[in-house]
């Protein structure tokens, strides 16, 4: 189920890579590592604690982390 940040009529804004362990817990950036890179870094998933309970703040942090991972 996608994480919805904003919904207004036909417009819906979602956040990719957003994850919470518990419904009232802090947000995490969680992204699968590509199979060709995973053996080198010995991880299948990259998970970073965002240390925030605010979805808007988490979205800003995720944007910068995703850009760094894509580069």
C-alpha cells in the first residue's frame, strides 16, 4: 500500500521508500539494493532511520537520500 502524503480530488502525492516499524514509531528510508551491488556491500536492503515522526519532514529527507542512491 503506497504512503499517501496528500490527496485532493484527482491529485494524489505518494512517498516511495517510506517505512515504519510500528504505526506510532519513527519513519525509515528503506530501499532494496540492486542484485549486482548487494554482494559487494553485503546487504540486500538499505535502511536509514530518519529520526522523525512527521511525514512531511520524512519526505524531504527521503528525497535527498534517494537522489544520492540514484547517483
